[in-house]
C-alpha cells in the first residue's frame, strides 16, 4: 500500500499543477490525458501495433547486447591473463595475492599466505 502512495501522489500532484494552470501540460501531459490517449489507441487497434514495434526493438537491442557482451567478454577473458603475465611478471602481483593464498591462473605459480611472526 505504501509503495502505491508515491506514484499516485505524484500523478495527482501533476494533475493539479496542470489544472491550476501553473504548467500547460504540453511537455509532460497530465495523467488523465495520457490515459485517454491510451484508451483511444486501444479502441482503434493502433496500440497493439505500437506495443509490438516497441517490444521488437527492445528484444532486438537486448539480443545484440547479449551477443556483443558475450563476444567481448570471451575475448577479454581469453587474452586478458596471458597479456598481463607477459607484460608484468607474476611476482609483482604476488603482494596483493599473497594475503589471499591465491594461485596465478596463467602460469600456475602458487602464492602462500604470509607467516605470522611471534
């Protein structure tokens, strides 16, 4: 119930602002005009065409993004570690990895945890 209060309050507030003449509602029309336009498009059958066009663009963009992201991620993952070890030796990374007891994924060197001095 509380989650519905904010959007309904904002819509009601915007309707009042336009009704009082503080804004002409041309840039952002009031909710009643938006609802009336949606109902008119639904009656004429145009709403289905517009929704289909919008959803096809959304799915096409998402599909292209998935393909591009997967390819770039695979390329980055494949070439990232090899280039890193050849440019910077693993000994430079040893300081940050030593505390976690990690192993270098490209060359296999083991980094042991530091011993505590008593």
